[in-house]
C-alpha cells in the first residue's frame, strides 16, 4: 500500500511540527494539517514565519521548505479526510475537569469527534492513526465508531474500510525538530501488517528501519503513558533529593553527577528544578493513575500519584521559601520573575511551574514583574486569570491596590529587576545564563535576593555583586 496523501487533525504543538517534518522528508506525499481553529491555521499560513503559532527552533526553516509544495494548512477538514490514505488524530486530550474521572481521566471528546468525522468523510480504505496520547484501549473505541459508519451501500458506491494504528509521539518541546529528525525510536502498534508497513514506509524516508518498533495496539498506547511516567518520576526523585541536599549541606548537582555516571541510571533527566511543567507529564500520569484504579490496582495508582504530589509540593516549597527569606512577607514588594514558559525554547506555558509559583506570590501580595523572551503578555494574563496592572504615567510605578498582589509584563530583564527585592529564575532561557549581576544588583533594593530554581547562575558572580543567593538543591551556599 503506497501512501500518497496524509491528513492530520490538530495543528498544535505535535501535529504542526510532526507533519512539517514528514512533508519535508517525503516530497512525494501531500500532507494537509487541519484544525477547527481558523486563527491557528491562519498563523500556520502566515508569510511571516516568526508568527507561526508554535515556537520551536528550526521549525520555520522546515515549514518554509515544504509549505505550499506538499505541506498545507486548512480548516476544510472533510476534504482533507476524503483525500487521505492516512489520517493522524493529533488533537488535545486534557484531563477531565468534571464528571466521571474528573481530575484524572483524559477527556476524549475531541478524539471521539475526530473519529466520527473520519467515519463520515473518509472514502475507500483509510488508516486512522492515534498520534494523541491516549488511555489504553482507546483504539477499540475508535474502531467501534468507524465500523458503525458502514451504512448500506448505494449502487456503484465504493465501500469504506478502516485500520486503526497507534503511533504515539515522543518529541519534547524546544527540541521537537531534532527529536523528529533523529528519533530514539518510532513506535507503531497495530494488528495488520499491511497498515503497519505502510506507516513504517513513511518514516523510513529518513528513520533507519531498526528504530521502528512494532508492537500490538495496547502495548503501544501503554508505552507512551509509561515513558512519560518514568521521565517524570526521575524529576520528582531528584527534586526530593534536592530538598534533602538543602537541609544537609549536600549539593544536588554533585549528587546527580555521582549517581548519573552509573550506566544503569544514566545522566539524563536528573536536573533538579521548580518541578516539571508542560501539558503532558501531569495529565498522562493522572491518566495512568485513573487506569490503575479502574483495573483494581490501587497500590500501583498511589505509587504513580506520588510523583505528581511531590511535583506540586516542590512548586509550593519554592514559593514558601521565597516568602520566608524575604522576612516572612512579600506584600507590596517587587519580585522579578525571569521565565514563564515551562522550559526554555518554547512559548508554551501549559502547567508551567511559573504559574503556580506566581499565583502563590500574588496571594501573598507581591508585585510581580514578569519577563519571558517568547511568552506574550496575553498568555500570562490567561494563565494568572488576572489582567496586568496599569502603570502610573507620572511615576512609572504600578497603581495596584496596596496589599493586593499584582503583576506586569516587563520588556527586558533590567526593567523587571528595577527596584525589586528579589529575582526568581524559573525558566532556563540561555540569555539568563549570562546576566550582568553587577548591573542588576545596582537596580535592586537591598537586601536583595536571587532565587535560582534552574541552577543557571554563577554563584560567585551573584554573591560578589552583593546579592544573597538560593539555588535549588544546593545546601552548601
Ligand atoms: P494542542 O492543544 O497544541 O493542539 C491540538 C489541536 O487540535 C488544537 O489546535 C485544536 O484546535 C485541534 N482540534 C481539536 N479538535 C479538533 C477536531 N475535531 N478537528 C480538528 N482539529 C481539532 O495539543 P498538542 O500539544 O499538539 O497535543 C496533542 C496530543 O499530542 C495530546 O494528546 C498530547 O498529549 C500529545 N503529545 C503532546 C506533546 C507535546 O509536546 N505537546 C508531545 C507528545 C504527545
Ligand atoms: C515530555 C517528554 O520528554 C517527551 O518525550 C514527550 O513526548 C512529551 O513530554 C509529551 O508527551 O508531551 P516536554 O514536556 O515537551 O516533553 O519537555 P521535557 O523536556 O520532558 O520537560 C518537561 C518538564 O520537566 C519541563 O518543565 C522541564 O523543565 C522539566 N525537567 C526536565 C526537569 O525539571 N528536569 C529534567 O532533568 C528534565
């Protein structure tokens, strides 16, 4: 079976970059990415590549090469499905906020809507691929919906047929293009070899065959949830050790290096920080927890749940210690927040540690000056559920009510730090690694603090600039 036409439903952080890389490597395949969100599609079609809806290093070059040639972005979902040999479902699967399983189970309404639309609009044989991260056995639901669409045929009508595959995505934001170009593995779960081979052939345009793993459907679905759970578990483990380091005089960087050189443990994902963010780790672990309870495994559920609990604790721990070091109160004090994205090299703020830490500090009455090189003010306002404070044109100072927390968006680090009692580093943007602490120190009110949750500052430079320093997991400061 030769694939000539691909449709991807969902033009988000996964659908956009993944399809751009497929189109780039497979000029003989027409790839159409569709979305219900007209604004998002317009942004993908924007001639100014700096306005693509997703910020990823290198994405603009890939889109530039393929767009208009064999990469298309559209809201005409039905036409793209009808023309497709393969339809990828790459839509959002957030945690349910109400009803059965609220707070843990995945909300599958968008996946179900896609399945129904494919069932209606598809023509001939169509391979439907789960690209979204899904609970185990979702493929069964999708197959049931697709099969139910087989209406009695009119004369001369070609019957529809479907195959369902699971092909979870393992890219990380900020390195998405590199991860897609050189994946550790491509996982394809399915039941019929023809469909699996057809999808494998697409990837084999640039991925070596040995890296293409074939499993049954349920192993593939579960492997995705498990991979994220294992990665997140390492972060919670090292963050738990970081707290112990701070209490004992040990340094978590040294501990991480010492344990990471054991080849059985390995050095990656041992960076202590403000807790993991991003749209997936928490959602996927909670989904796993829900599945474990559903299948009568409460002990397994509690084990994984503790990974999320430790993460939440780490974020509140950081906001608490900021308040404590600033003499027990931040009311009315200016605190510069450097970095709002959940990690460097992305404009994504979903579940960013900065949100929880900023909300805690606002609750304590702080005046936050937030800087991030890629996150827009409107996004921060949505995340904090509060508009930025107006500045008094005469004094240039904020006009917030006294005692009530407020925030503003700063255009530069210097502007954020002006008059601040503390700088809190929350995202490891490279520009924050070479700040001029002598200059920043002069702009701050004394005694002034630097809280480095990403271990990116040089402690000697910060302290020689007369600033007090807390660095996550470093008990020797
Ligand atoms: P996203 O929210 O950025 O994008 C999803 C898009 O789907 C949205 O633009 C939405 O408008 C669109 N959509 C919803 N219903 C639709 C429909 N019926 N038809 C067409 N479009 C529709 O989400 P994302 O970050 O791209 O994640 C998508 C899936 O991939 C999730 O299941 C996620 O867990 C998984 N995943 C994400 C990442 C990541 O780094 N973000 C990595 C691996 C896997
Ligand atoms: C993660 C996984 O790494 C991807 O394989 C997966 O495809 C994706 O989730 C998904 O399913 O969405 P992502 O969330 O984009 O990717 O980014 P990561 O690099 O994993 O970072 C996640 C969070 O953990 C970030 O907040 C990051 O700062 C934090 N982190 C990461 C640490 O605190 N320490 C580390 O050592 C590594």
